[in-house]
C-alpha cells in the first residue's frame, strides 16, 4: 500500500512565495495573503513579529527567526524597549531608508515608510563593504537571496537589496506604503501632532502622527526649514552597456565579478601607478552580471 504524501501546509506555501517574490508588488501582495491566512495584523507592530513566529511553524521560517532573534538580543535594543514610545516616519524605501526602518523596528519604535515609486527598478550594482555584508548576513539576507555575497562576490543590485530589506522590514512590523508622494510636513496643531502632507491626500499615511522624521529620499527630498550637508567625492564617469542575452553556452559560463575599485584595492592601484606611471584617482570597477532573462549588465566607473 502506497502512503500518500503529506499535504502542503498553506502557510508554508505562502511563506515560500513571499520569500521568493521578485518584485515590490509581489512581495507586498504575498505578505498580505500570508498575514490574512495566519490571522495576524501587521499594524499591531508591538506584537506582530512574535505572533507571526508563533503561528508560522515552518522550519524554513525558524532559520530566519533565529537570525533576527540573535540580532534583536543585542543590549542596545533593550529587548525592543529602547524606542518603544517613538513613532517614526521614514521617507524613501531605498536601501538606506529600509535599513533605517529595520533598525528602528528592532529598537521598538512604530515605523512607517513612504515611497513615491510603486516598483523597484534600479539595477545599478553596489559593491558592499565587508561590515555591510556581515550586517546583512546577520539579519538573514541569504534566506531571501541565496546568492547574496557568495564566495568573492561582494556586490548586489540595488533592486535586489531593496527586496531583501523590504521583506525584513515587513516581518518586523514596519508599514511600507509605495506609490505615495511626500509633499511636506504639517506642523502640530492643538491635540494633533506632526503629520505628513502626501499625495494622494486621502491615503491613510496622511493621518499618521509621528515624533521622529527621517528623510532618506536623497538631496531632492529636504523639507522646508531643514538644512542638508552633502559630501561629494571626485568626479567619476559611469558607463552602462546592456547586451541582449542569447542564452548561449558561452554566456552561461560568464561569472560575476566584484570589480576593481581603488577604495577596495589600494595596493593594486599603487602597484599600477609604480609600474606604468598612471594615477587613477577615480574608481575603476567592472561588474558583469545577468540582470534579467533578456539582458546582461556591464558597469564600469
């Protein structure tokens, strides 16, 4: 008699779909479906993560919980009580904005992120510092992207990094609203605290009152009354070339490289200057990386 295979737990399948999602919209939709199935409310930020852990009894999820719990046990977070009375608005869902939101959530704050774009489309490749790699690995980045910094590969596209951080932020109870444009700050009046003027004006984020505001939307997103200090390095030239992926055997054998940049390989550039007398002041890096099923991406700067 043949024993029938155990049926797949719907919550496990939903979690897998959430982890494997490759777009911002798909990530958000799968997260909502997972929460509905488990009957957990993401807006209950103080208890959301603990309830999610209790109700999702899945070995793949448990590996991630262990990573997050180990990070959250750091004394600086005071067991999630360090900023438990703060309500924070973060402007921008780029890598800096999302990583900031994750840190605030670990500190116990209520966090709302606003992002004017509705999708993550930036395929620019970032070379990561070693301490940044360790930080992301300790947060469980490989659970969402198995190829993250494998071997000597120390780079990742901005889009892929955003997806990793978005998933972590959602798991920690961060509210992330995409397709919402920040128009300005609305000062407190009477019993109403600080609010953001947003477009569309009817969006629920317009009613969120906060006591901490962090702008991570770049130099163009500086509210009136705030100053910005900008540090600019020396002029760099960037060249991006896209090639049609013919799916040939030769293309499949092309390996990703982390590039050669002066800030990461000072001895190499010093030797280059001594040997041929060339002083390369800017970065000279090359990244050859498949970015989709139809293109290859070559970036030098």
